[in-house]
């Protein structure tokens, strides 16, 4: 028999990376919030990789932090090794990655939820969800009923979760947790369109059973660069990782047993991640490759479990042991937790708008893997967006819309709601057409003003940010006015760096524009350099070096924003617009874009179709009055500065 357990403003279903950021954001913005989790010990769990960040994902963590989220601060508090990836490439793709102590990360996040004012953390399985007037009724397995003004679904891989290891298959969440067995049926009943996706994870193995003698050692960076702008003393690296490779014997074992993989026997129906395939998938899809790289990574300081990055599998346990032991360093390895694939329910994100609210279900939001994405960082970013907008809607405030030109968060959300997903979505730098402007080093400049305006960035952090911006402006001015006369010392530096000497005075800014030079190279002659943080000089140097490219990209951004100001009414019947091709009518009707810019990014909508829409708008008005969630104020809040770089 059910009983009434209480009212709340926001109910968050799930306490993974999406649920954490959603719950904290809503509570910090003044909403009474309940966060439900099947098991309190799984709050902030990292069931796959024990790391935060990586290529493009590091950008997301920096942006989450710039807005006032928690992922970056927590990763900084428990990192084992920190590395800036892609240093050999341009600054647009530099991405921070930290190996973390996964248990410590979970412990810290759980405690932050427990201490957060306006937030109740509750161990309970949500089994039903339905409308209750203008609100939502959330029902737990124990019969407790909560009435919420908004609900955020952040179910991760728990929703209808099923584990596969060879012929063995059973209902389960990740890491042996209980699955969410009943909520999926309730969501289908109210009209949500669900699909099955699949992901997987490698085995965890015993450290003492690994022979590290001849393995390549991967050290962390020195000095350590933190994720969070609040982390003033990031600490030191405390662990190393190791690199090994598969070989012909590994390939032989896997191919001889490929029929035993549920991926190839047809037992797994869910669609797996395109950019993070299992080892058996790699062997089959890339048959010409003689070997595949793997990384041996620690799971924490107080555990002997090691993670075999790159060796995800759903093959039977005996086959796993055989092919693991064919690899250098793993000849006598002992498996502590075998690799597995997990299949789960997720939603079609085309049903959502840019706030991550379902267009046909007011007050219902989705975030994380429930939306068809993959990765802790993508999940946390979506949770933050959903939490902010759920709170602001309840409070009668304009939404915060993140656009593609202002952040990777905006790119992520726009990709999901405009293009949809056919496999688990993964963020990559190549997904952003504005990546030279959306660098990880300037995330604070792009997004901290928004975080401060909406109330997630405190005054202390804001004052530090303003001071840094003043320092940057002063340094740009100093670089423009500082002139070095020709000298033997200067020319010796230039020649040693492979760039031409000078015969007349040269400005510091012009020297820094040369690809061969940087602040470090010029330190000997730049005697009046102020005592600013290294991040200030990094920002200045990048902007000077890539000034022309950045200017060109800002022009593209201005054009994109011009199109996004042309709003499309929500209630357009695209089938009635003469001149639109049938495919375009169907795609536009399904996605229901908020503006011309979004419409232009829908697969199947051609430039000719956009021209038809522009003509229709010119005859019928902008439709702004119908677009309450993407009005003028909302667009301003979330677009980021035009001077994003």
C-alpha cells in the first residue's frame, strides 16, 4: 500500500555523474530537491574507467567547473595522475585527463550531496512515474509517493540493465548493482520513446600478478594542471600507468572464440559505442591491424585492482583469461572482476528541447546516458544543464540555453536534440566547428559570467575571475607596447629556436606570434614581466599566435548566431509549407527546431529547404512569441560572450 512521503521542487532519479550535478545545481539555486539512488554506495561510481577527462571530455569538465559544477573540484581532490593530452598538437585539442581514486571520488561526491542544503539523498528504487495535475508523482518500490514540480531522469545504465558475459546473461546494473527493473515500463506508458543501447568494460586484475618489468611507463605531468579554477594548490602525481600491446596470439584466441561472444551470436540487441568498441569488435573491424594498445591503470591507492583500458569484452571468462595472458606483462594475470557488456534502456533525445526538457512532457527532463550519450563527463554536463533549467522554470525565470559557439556543453546538447543518436554519443573535439574558440584554457572566460549571473559562482570565485581577466588585458597591452631593440642576446635566442634574427626593434607581441617562440624562450630578455599566474600567459600567447584564425572563427559564430535569432514557432505544421522536400518536412516535424540555425543542422534538411523556411518566416513573422523557452533573454543568458576566445 502506497503512502505520501512529501513534496519537493525537483526529484532526480539516479545519483551517477548526471544526477549529482543536476541535484546539486537545483538545490544550490534554491529548490527543495530529492535525489534517488538504488544504492547509496554507488553514488558517483565510476563503473568503467577510473579517470576523469580526456580528449574533448577535459573541455567539458573545465566548462562544468566554470559554471559552478562539482566534477572538476572532486577530481582534483582525489587524482592519482594528471596529464594534458595532445600537447604535440594545437591548443584547440589540448585536453586534461586525470587518473582518479574511484572509491575516494565516490566518497567525496556522496558527502557533498549529504551536506548540501535543500537536498535529500534517498536510497530507493523508483518504479513508477506519472502526471499528478501539473506536477509529477514519483513512486518508490517501498510504496513512498513524492509529488515533484520537476523530475530529472538520470538512470545511467541501470534502466532495464542486463549483463552479458559469453553465454551468461542476467538482469543487473553496473558493478553488480541491482537494475532499475520497473521504471522503463512506466516511462513507455506515459509515451516516451525508448531504445536499447549497449556498453562494456574491461576486467579488473590483481596488481601483483602483473609483470611490469618491460612495460612502457607513462608518467604524469609536472607541474600538475588542475581541472578546477578553485584548486589553487593541485598537489602531486601519486601513481604511474603502463602501456602494453595485443599481438597475433591475442588475435588468434579471440577469433577462434568469436562465436562465443554475445555481440556476434545475436544475444545482444543493443547498439554499442562506435568510438569505444570491445577488443573483439576491434579485432574484427580492424582485421589488418597487427596489434592494439592497452593501458594498465590503478583504480586507487588503497586497492590492488588494476584497470585494463582498451580491453573491454563480453567474451566468456575463460576466453578472457586466455587472451589477457597472451599479452606482454599479463602472462600470469589474475582476474578479480571479469569484463562484461551491459545493455540498457535510453531515450530518443529528439524528444527534448535545448533545456533537456521533454517537449511534450512539461517538467520532465533527461540527462546522461539516459539521453543516449556515453561517458561520465557528458553525463555531468547534461545533469548541470537539466538541474539549472528545472530550477529556473520552477522559479519562473528564463531558461539558460547553451549554444554551439559558446561551449562544448552547447555542442553536446545541440547534437543530441538536433541530430539524435544511433549509438552511444561521445564528445570529440572534431564535433565542434568552433574548437579554436572553445579551448579548455578559456572555459572560465566563456562561462563563469553565466555561472555567476545564475547564482552558482560565489563572490570569492568571481573576484578571482575578474582579477585574472584584468591581468590578461594588462598583459595584452604590455605585449603590444613592449619593444625589444636588436641585440646579440635576442638574436641568439631567435636563431637557437630556428627563427630569423632581427635588425630593428621588435614588439613582444610580434615575437610571440612566431610559431617557434613562447614566453619561456623570451624569459631571459623579458625582464619586466609581471608576476601573473601561468594561465594568464597561456591565454595571451594563444590569442596572439592564432589571432587571424580566431577572428575568422568569430565571424562564423556571428553568422551562426544571426540564424539562431530567427526563431521558429513550436506549432508549425511543416507539411503545409510549400517548397519543402518531403524528407525535410518529416525531419523538421520530428525535431521541431527552435530556430533557423538549429534547423540547418538537421540531417536531411538542405540549404534549399532553409531558403524556403526563411521566405516563410519573412511572410509569417519570426514566431518569437511562441518560443517562450528560447526567448531573447534566455538566448543572452546561455550564448556566451562573442569574445569567447
